[in-house]
C-alpha cells in the first residue's frame, strides 16, 4: 500500500513550496509592502518605473474615443497603471488578489478624483470573475511573475478579451549585456533588500521580489507562453537593456 503522492512544488523566489501555499505567501508579501509599494518602486528603479509604465500605457494606442474603451488591469492594486489609463478617459477595472493593495489603490483614486473611472476588485489572475470577451485590453505590470501558474493567468487573459483585444505585460526580465547582468545582480541582492528594510521595516518581501525576477522565464520563453495561450503576433520590446520587457499579444 503506497502513501499519498508527493505534493507538487512551485517556486517562491529561490525556495520551493507546496503549490497550494504559494498564493498565501505572496499575499503576505504584498500586505506588508502595500502602503510603501510605489515609494519603494521609485527607490529601487531610480524613478525609471514611471517611464516604463508610461511606455506600457502609450502602447494601448487608444484610437477610438477613450471612453469607449474598457481596460482590465490585473495585479494593479495600487492603481499606478489604472490611474494613468483613467486620466486618458477610458474605463478601467482593477483586479488584484491583495485586499491591502486594492485599498491603497482606492485611496489614491479618491485623492485624485478618479474614482468614477476606476473600479477596484479583489480577484485572482488565474480565475478572473468576469465574463468571456468583456474587455478591450488587458494590462499587467510587475505582477505576472507572482502568480502560481503563469499559463493559467495567460489563458484567463485570452478568455476575457474581446476579439481584437490586446494583451500587454510589463515585467522584469533578463539582461544578457556584458557586465550589466553582474552589476544588476549585485544591486538587486544587496541594495534593494537593505533599502526595503529601512523604508518599510522589513527587507524580506523585497528579497522575495528580487528572487522572483530571477526565476521568471526569459523574454523568448515568455513570448512562447503567450503564443501558446492563443495570442497572435506575440512579441516583446526590451527596456533598460533587458532588465525590463513589455510583451504584447492580440486576441484575433
């Protein structure tokens, strides 16, 4: 008589954890980081994350009157992407699995007077609570590497997009430029957790975030995953020498 089969394990940074445990651990990371998350992004990237996010939103290229667009922003709890889109006049729905991040986004939207254009919801990227073919575009910035099953999240992105809808993902990626990769590693594993500890009182969430970047698929592999989910014209554009990449695909 044999025992129960071994539980499937997945990456949580450099550690392996049981599949069903990862989402709870990720939630803890973002619950701790929510109030200072955008401030830490400024410190970690020298403010460059703002330019990268501007690039992502510009790639939406809203050709109709903006109010006719409905964009789903996944893992966008603090509203950094959603508020940019709302300022253009489009409707935005945010789905983020962290209630703390969503609360921060609602607060920011209220402060900017943009609450009427943005709907904040708590939701899982792998099981979105929206009907098929609901949105004109799907954006996700620095979030997809934190899901347990990237393929399921991509399948859900395809499902909720209307035909002709666009998928856009901004994510840390892999640089292969000589010396830049070593410099980036040294900065990531020493400076970022140290700054995180000073600003938030806990450097561990930022050590996980750095590790999660290293275990995320590289540009070509992620492009293949996007195509495998059914998206046409899968492509990517490197920023900052490949430290960051914007991946794109279309639901035809």
